[in-house]
C-alpha cells in the first residue's frame, strides 16, 4: 500500500475550485430565475424600489455585458455581507417569514450567469461596504474565502437612499441572450409575472429605466398589462399538513380559477394571442409568499392538456410553512407536490378544470356561430338607410328582452364605439326563450336584436343544420333566412302603440306554435 502524505491529500468536504464550476450548471432555468433571486433578497430586506440595469461595455472583452441591481432595502453590516456571499451563508437560514430560506441565492444565482459578483451595501449613505466573489480567482486557488469587507467612498452608489444594496454581475457569460434588448424584453415579462403581487402592493421594479408592469396570468387584475377574464366561482381554501406524518403543523392553500373571454378574444390574430399569453398558456401558477415559483400542469389529476384549456387559468397560493409539501427547492423555481398535498387538492381542481374545458368548448362553438351570423347582420345594417328609420328609445317589452340577454351576451350587446360608422346595428343571438316562440326581438340603443330560440323545432330541424353546414348553397340559404327573420322583426319594431305591440306578439306566438305543430306532426 502506498501512503500519501497530508501535503498531497485533500479530504475537505467541498473541492472548492471544482465545486463552483459545477454549481454553475445546476439549479436555475435561466436568466429570469437567477435575477429573481436578487429581487427576492431585496424584498426580504424591505426594499420598496428595485432598479435593474443591463449594459454592454466597450472594452473589447469576451463577455462585455454587465447586470446590476440597486435597492433601497435595509442594507447589510460587514459580517452579514460576508456571510451573504458564502454558499449557504445566511442570517435567515430556514426562516420562512420571507422569500428565502437557505442562503444559496446570491452566490449561486450570480455564478449561474456571470463570472464575477460584486456587492456594495450601506446602512447609511456615508458608510458603503463592499466585497466580491470571482470565478477565475476561485478556480485558480487564489481565493479560498470571501474577501474581507472594505469600506469605500462611493456616494454615487447610494443615490440618496438612506440604506440599500448594489449587486453587480460582471463578465456575464451565461445570460439566455446576447442582445441587450432581448434580455431586457424577456426580463420585463418574467419579472412582471413572478412579482405581480408585490407590484400590486406598491413595490416599484424597473429595468433600464422602464417600470416593470404586473402580468396577471389569470387576466383578472385590472392593474395588469392584459385583463378581461372573470373569476370562476369563489376562492377555495384548504388547510394542509406541512408533513404527512405530523397533522399538528398546517398551512393554508388558496385556489382560484378564471375564465378567459372567448367571444371577445377568440377572433384575435394569432400574434396577438401569443402576445397576451393566451396561446399555449394553459396551466397553474403556483405562488409562494406573493412570488410565483412555478407554472405548469399541476394538481389536475388524470386530466390531459387540450387546446380548449388555453381559455382558463388557475392560481395556487400557499404559506411558506408548506414548502416541503410543495417540494420547494432552494432556487424557488419549481414544485414537486407531495402525495398528501395532491390528495387534498387534485380531485376538486381536476373537476373544475374539466368543467371549464367544457365551458370553453361551448363558448368557442357559440363564437363560431356568431361569426357566421355576422355577414347577415352586416348586410342588414348596410341597407337599413333605405328603410323607414326605427323609432328612438326602447319599449318596456324591449327592455325585458335585453335584460334576459345581459348575463350571457352583455359584451356582444354593448353599443358601438362613438367613432364607429353611424349604421344601425343588427345582431342575431341564439338564446333559449322562456316562451315557445321561434324568435323574439328588441329595439336596442343603436339598432335591433333578433333572438332565435334553439329549443324550437324549426331551429333544430331546419335552421341549425343550415348554420352548421359549410356547403355554399346552404350557407347562402341560411343567410337569406336570416334576412327574412330580420325583416319580420324589424317590421314589428316599428310599432309603438301598446295594443299594436300586444297583437303582434300574440300573432308571433301563435305562428310559432302552429309551425312547431306542423314540424312535429
């Protein structure tokens, strides 16, 4: 046996020079996830303002991009700063009161994107402290520990903030993109979504001078880049054990679903749908302590993802005490739900997801119907000026009809924009009627609404087959039938006297009943 001397043997727990290189390849999905770690640190330090910059140096270096983050948080003491630059060093280790827990965020996220990280921090503007980590110095063995903290004269760093921290990533060699504009564009979108709850609470985050705008994947919040969805049902709240073996320690999970507006958004160009995040955006946003940690197809049991699932969204918010139940890692960018958590949530969430998928499917079918009917509506509107003008104002019967349509067709029945062409607006709306008539109508504020009853035999046996057909002859026949019905409704809409209106309504009811009798034999 050959003995090795202690001078040539190294049995340290961590082989520092190679460990740092290895950690660069693990843990982070990309630049946005790594930058989010820095923002987490700022928020945990109580910052209300976070300024990010991404710039390119003209020094001819191989990796000229520099990324900085400046905040107005509490700043750090010399001892805290030195600990913060250690892997696993933290003054808040396993503290679940805020964003972080493990003390890996600053060094690990920094080296995942850059070769050097420099930190300047101050608890008063007159006392700026700094230290750093450098990949090359560590790899060469020149740097064995976090360098001692130095005090520097750098009043421009503080920018008048009484306390704060400035983190600088130099020689950024692993950013997702090399173009500054692309890096900035993707970061704006990702940070807007990950930190939307903090932005809504008043935290200001900017990137190269542009304020990060909140992005709500549920499209519910009015203070979001895109909104217009409606919440489906009310929030569901579950009390879940942090550990399946210890029912005494529990936390709360809040689940919220939303429905996207199919009628209004389904006709958007594909590019606009992608821009809003509708296309291929199906999923569940998982939010920990107000920060999104993952987005994907979670807690939905055996339901597979389908195209119609793009038209609903879900958000799951949970207390940090449930980190183990959600399988949160130190990078806070993915979840691995544990069996007891899935048991608590999956059945309800899968049932809701299936219901929303069915609603989206029907809404798309309705939207296709409305699109087909629009040609008849447009033709009637274009020719309306040749006819006797409709009386202004609505009658009591018109208001009753419009009220029944408001819940399901409110957006469709909204008056045209003021700057739109001043044409009489015609609308054809399939809607189940409480009476047995085949069609009803109402004068609206800007035109005429024709309501067709899908339960009437004529609709089922004649009109619907024509509506669903793609044959040119049958499409043309249905359009002519639309105009026939619109003309009948328009003639009735000219009536003003109560007795005349009542007689007309009675005639239409009798005609509909006779037609149903003939068709049903």
